[in-house]
C-alpha cells in the first residue's frame, strides 16, 4: 500500500481519510488552511499535521486534494505541493473547472508526477462509509495506479477519459441536481401556500413524473426546515457557475441553470450559504425568510 497524504480535511476530506485509515492505509500527513482541524485529525489518525504543503508531498506517495474552488486548487500547487514530487500521484477530488484539472496535470507532468481527477457525486455519509460514486479523468496509467485506493472509497467509479472530461460530467451532474432542488422547493412551497398536506404531496410526487433523487434526500428536510449541511448552497452556486461557463463556451443559453444559480447566489447574499442546498426552500416557502 502506498502512503497517503491529504490536503483539505474539511467534512469530505476528513471522512475520506478516516475511511482509508480504517482500511489499513497509512495516512502519512494531513494539511488544511485551518491548522487546528489538521492537527486534530492528525492526532486521531496517527499522522503528521503538516504546516507546509511541501511536507505532505515529502511524506506521501499519493496525495489526495479536497479543496474548495479553482483559486484554492491553483494555490496549493503553486505554493509548494509540487516540490520534489517526481514519482508521486495527485488525486484531485474537488469540483473545480475542467481547465484547472488540465492545468494541474500539465504542472504535475513537468515535475515527473501523475495527476488524476476523481470527482465525487456523493456526500459526507458516503465518504465515511466508502460508498462514493467517482468519475475519473486523466491518463489511464494514473487511474490504474489510483484504483486500489479509490476502490476503498467508492461503491462505483467510472473512468471518463482524459483530464477535464470527468469534471465536465460532474459539472452537469450538479447543474441538474441543483435545478431539481430549486424546482422541488418551489413545488413544495406552492403546495404549502395552497394548504396541501406536504407528506401526501411528497408521496404523490414519488409515484409520478415529479419524482427525483432530490425528493428522497431533501423533500422532508425542506418541509421540516432541517438544513444541516451535506452539500452547501455556496457550493451549489459555485458548481452551477462552472456549468454555465461551459455553456457559454459552447454558445448555449441555459435559462433554468441560470435561474437556479441566481437562487443559490441569493442564499449566499442573504447569509444562508452554509445551509444545505435544501435550504433554498427558505426562499420559496411563504413567510419563511424575508429577503434584505
């Protein structure tokens, strides 16, 4: 087993690290911009809490990154992660722009390292249980090297193609999911305004063309105003933005995606960005959130 380092140990990264440690992998080092979070997890896993990115690369053969956005991804690779990285494998799990994954692979190759995007279409519970759905992009040699690790993190994974392609698919997955989430919130919000029984309405939705995976995961939470964060509204806004950028590059107008992004942008503006995406219902249910 190759030793593993983690860069980014928030809700997803920390639970992936715990899962791999339980499966017998050595988690050599963890790093996070919130150093106390890294220190606490390192103590739990028997790892080194790195204070510099180059320490993670030095101590690990495989480095898994789970950061927030394009800026953070570029930053970690420019700020030391690639130092003395010959022979190392970087597995990048964040949802970032496809072009950034291509850029990372090019940077890694110049140092003699490998890079793979392993985009996740699951949430915190699946990260902890090792049942993620992964979409992978990059050279097949990198994918094959990463397999023993990714198999312990996932229930299913697909090799999509060269760098950037898995990120394109992930952007579309999240775009459609976000549209479904906003649509469900509007349907339930209107149902509530009409005085309908929302439990009954959700049951009818589940047996008709209104059914969706989002109905299963978020419907009851929208009704009960339970928005503990598994996938934040801020991330939903960011990911819809990635998809819309791809659409603009192709000369496509996507009005539903644009309207959905506007809803999640509003949540961020209203201070609701760290609620789960189900919190978009707070904007649609009558009498819930009065916008500033």
